[in-house]
């Protein structure tokens, strides 16, 4: 068995807070990718088409733009363990 370390990659991310401010930030994030997001206002859930199928982002989750321009949600505790500000 061999050990590997994740390569350092700078990503763009927006924290989904179920409000218009984070919605506006997300519009900028997705404008380059052409991805269409669906905001389910009653449940405050954001539906994101990903490479693995549709995923839901809840209030407080991070929306990450991957190295190929793909979007996916990430829970705050995982985000904090994986990423740091640059």
C-alpha cells in the first residue's frame, strides 16, 4: 500500500446561506460553467447537477467549483478540514 497527498489546488467556493446575497454570488460562480441551479425556496435547498447526479445543498453548505469547472456541495465541517483561505 502506498500513501498519497492531495495536490494543492486553489478553488472558488460560495457558502450557501439561503439568501439573495449568496444567490448572487452563486450566479457569478456558475456563469462560466453554464450550470443551472434550482433554489427550492420553501425548503431553502439548492439543487446542483453534479458529475454524480443531482445533489442538494442545505443552508450553510459550501458550493465548490472543481478543477474542471464542475460544481458540487460540501458540508461545512468537511470544508473546514480540507480547505483554508488564500
